[in-house]
C-alpha cells in the first residue's frame, strides 16, 4: 500500500531515529527502542519490520531470563550490505570495499594515467569489479552504493572546483554512476573523513565533531548533530586557505601566503629539506627520524607548524565549539612534535577550555570516509533538501 505524504515523512523520521539509536547503542529489544525513542510500540514494529525485510536489521537470540516471552534484540546487519569508497589523489586512488560499519573487507591503491575526469571514473569503475571479485563477504551481500572523496568544493555530486585536479563543474558522481549502475555520492575528502569519525570513529559519541586534515592541504570539517556542515557553496572548513602571511608563497588557489603553503605535509618536508640541503627523495618519515635524534631544524619547523595551525584552530573553536577534534592526514606521522605545540596554541587562542585533539593513526581512514558517504545515505542519517544520489 502506498503511504501518503505525511505517513512517508513520519516513517522516514522514525527510520533515522531507530537506526541512529542502534548505531550508538548496539543490540536492544523493540521494547527498549520504544522506551528510549518515545515512539509507540506499533511505530517501532512498522519500521523494524521494513528494515528486517531490507536486510538492514537482523534479530539476535532471545535473552535468557524469567519464564515467559523474552525480548529479542535487534541490531544493524552490518554485513548484509556492501559499499565502496574512493579517495582521489594526484596520480592514484585509494579504494576500499566495506560493510555498513565501514569495516574494510578489501583495500587497494590503483594508479590513474592522468587527472582527467574520464580517466578517473574509468579507473574507479574497473576497481569496483576488482574489489567485488576479491571480497571476503557473506553470500548475498549486495553492493548498495559508492562514495567518492575529492579534495575540492563539492555540491550535490558535482565538483565545482578542485585546484589540485584543475576541475571545474565536473559531475563526478553522475559520471561514475553511468558506468557502474549503482548510486554514487561525492563530497570533499575532509568532509568524508569527518563523517566517518562521527558515525563509527573517534567522534562516535559526540554531537559536534571537528576533523582536522593536514596532508597535501589543510582543512577542518565539522559535523553537528550527525550532519556535515557544507556551507552555502560546499566550501566550509577550508582553513588551509586562510592567509597566514600575505607575502608568503603562492598557493594552488592562486593567492599568496595561505596557511597550507607553510604547514601542509609537503610544505614542511620541502622547507626542512631546503634548510638542510638534503636530496629530493627524503620524506616525512626521514623528518620524524631527524626530529627524534634532536635535529633542531626539524623540531623547530614542526613547533612553528603546530603553533600556526593551533592559532587558526582557536578561532575555529570559538565559532564552532566542538567537543573533540580528530586529526588525520599524512602529517599525523609527526606525532607530538606537531600536536603538542598545536594543543598549547589552542589553549592560548580558544576562549573556553579547548577540546582534545585526538590523532587518528589508521591508514585507511580516508577511503573509509568515502565509503561512509554511501553508508550514511543508505541509513539516511542526514537529510539535505534536494540532495540525491547519482544513479
């Protein structure tokens, strides 16, 4: 029977409410769901029955207790659906096949011959087939969606601007969906990382989460009550393009002296290499090893970076007031040489007691973030008017 408009809206809201509860709390009974959410037992039964039929929920074993009917726990069937995440980088794509909890089942990195949109989506489409062929997933688990994480300004599946790839108004989600025939979602890579942290990572039990990315660029996304804040143009969180020194180096955005021209991971390694007169093949791991042996140039550069980024984070915290900031990106490798000065600066520049900065050391967090774009939309944790999957 086709539901009327108000009934459909109510069922959708109840669906999100129940799935969010199970995601946070784990397996609980229908009666407990009703008690916690305030929904009627009938409303809970309607939604749970639908989700059981869709293989998104599953029933557990009845609990052992007093004689009589014992409650049957309900939980999300994380293994019942599959999603794919793609993290786009210059020259390569990190690919991961996950379950609904973004637990990696198969991971790989594939090279792309060039950064054109066509080459990118063709490489992604080929990777989908490879990932599914190599999967270690239960029989019957189906691919439900794909997420693409792109460094740039993304609006409803369209890459409006990516300085790194030289893309303008590229409908990247629709282009890939045409090749793979499953729903595809796209977002900025830091937004995707933030979403994964809030859904299943270090921000899982917090309502307001900041996600600081220090890699090829610098950005700080925010999730508020389960919703990524995109801003009017999809460009929120680009603190790496805040001006640190107007007389500084030219940025990929065309302006001079952006924060990331000084303190992104490549910029830090380059500055250390040039000051030490080292060869071009040294990397961040060499810089960390040097810092551990007391290299003053490396230690001072990382301290300068921590203090500089921390100052901008202070303004971020004064405006957003996050409960926690999760750090990610290649610069996490610098550890406390970077993060301790950052925490000190944050304490000086934040108006109130600042949130903790917690690094995420997992190598696959970024591709898992892309997968979370599809997971989140499947569960409909977030609802943005006018936002639809490309199919």
